[in-house]
C-alpha cells in the first residue's frame, strides 16, 4: 500500500439504506481524498497507517448500535443485504487503539417518524472510537429513512454526499496538500 493518505468508510446495513448513505458520503469525500468503502463484515482488523480518516456508520437499532438480537429481528423482517453476524459494535469492540494519526467521523440512519427518540448508533460508535483514542472531526450525523426497511429519500442521499464533501473540506487543513492518485480506465 502506498503512503498516500486515504479515507476508509466502514458501514453496516441490513436493508441497504445505510449502504446507500455510505456510498453517497464516499462520493463526497472522493472529491478531496482517495476513499475506500467496506462493509463491516469485510472490514480490516486494524486501521492501516495511510488511513487518515475513518468514517463508521450503521443503523440505529433499539436506541444504539445493532446487537445480534436486533440484527436477527431485522432478518426476520425481510430481505437483508448483509450477513447478520457482525455489526459495527463488534468490529469497533475488537479494533485496537489508534496507533496512527487517524481521525474519525460517525453517522447513522434512523426512521423519520421517530426523530426525537433518545439514542443513536452514531453517538455510540463515536464513544467507542474515543475510547480507542480516535479524535472525532465532526459531531455524529443522522440520515433518515421512511420506515424500518426504507426507502431513503433522494434528498437524504444528497445531504449525505454534501456531508462527505464537508468532511473533505474539514480534512484539508489536517492533511495539508493531498496529491491524488490518477485512476486510469482500461
């Protein structure tokens, strides 16, 4: 792996809505920095030294990050897009303390009709990252879906992309000039 700074987005998504948000955030971040997007069950056990920004996102289940029981409930509700055995809670719990200059940002999805309920997967993830010595770059963000299984509205995806652009802008002073790799098409 090269030493070129990059961002890593790790997401959990049961019905595909949080995945769509993660992709939109990645689209925004890529305007500034090379960005990889990875589903939590395929996420690395350690954060590589060239990852300067770690973005973690998942759905809010029972006022926090999902648990095995809430993921099993999601499987019983219908068509899930990822295995239910690993979530961001377990991945973050196994992540070693930060050893490089990685900063973090977190996001979650939740149902529109329960906007004011307490608890948030993003806030819980931010707490776990703080315990691992990751410095939060911005407050946790929430994106809304219409119901448990979605859909997510286009304006929320546009807001997620803009959040990614804004993250990139916030990151520039931390990183200094970034020389982006040229991607060649075949």
